[in-house]
C-alpha cells in the first residue's frame, strides 16, 4: 500500500455531516482491506465514499479510508 497523508475534509468544508463535524481523520484511497496477524490483532480499513456539494459550491467527491484496530 502506498503511503498517504491524512486529511480532515477539504479546506473550508462545512461540518454538514456527522463524519466531518466529529473531525474524524480519513485517508484518501479507493479500497478496503482486512489484515490479520498471528497474534490476532485485526487491522481494518473502512471506506467512505462521498459526493457532497454545498451552497458555496465546494464539492467533495472522493473515496476515503480510515484504519481501525481491534482484536478477534
């Protein structure tokens, strides 16, 4: 997987959804994956596909992913 920088919504994007208003950090990408290691930590990549426009004509039409950790 290529290295990518974290983004918190487009610059100036209004907090119109719960995702952006909570300030969650999503990384741009176009896929989801699940990886598991021998001692059971689970690494999950969750996709978010957005298509949002505002009355100020800002548009966010992209795929984002965020990494989560857990144990099975």
